[in-house]
């Protein structure tokens, strides 16, 4: 499953993608002189949308990997630390 942040990223990406398609459609109704600029703009907006969708999908995968490793709980102060950390972020003692 993709995380909530990833889903928002994908939805925004799809909206931007559709917006890009609308710009492309709009450019077709313009005189050829102006159409080129709108075609480039529409293309860029579509690419931006695709990038957001891909980033959103990747965020979900990354989050799943992080969740796989449980946080390390400090024996001294009881605060949660990232699985990769060697020292406690709150009191500074060695936790590994
Ligand atoms: Zn601590």
C-alpha cells in the first residue's frame, strides 16, 4: 500500500497531468503562431504531473521499508530512536 502522503502526491500529480492535457487541448484551438508555446507549456506541466505521480508511488515503497525496522527504545530515558541510530537523540547515551 502507498502511504497517505504518497496518495496525496499521486492525486495532485494526476490533477496537474489533466491540467497539462487541457493546456494541450487549448493550444490546438489557437492559431499556429501561439500554439507552439502552449504545446511546450502543456508538455512541461504533463511531465511535472508524471514526476509527482512517480514520486508519490516511490514514497509509499520507501515508507514500507522504514516501517519494517522497529524503532530502538532508549533504556535510559525511554524515547524512541530511528533503527539506524547508534546514540539516543534525547539523552545521548549509546543505545547499541
Ligand atoms: Zn535516551
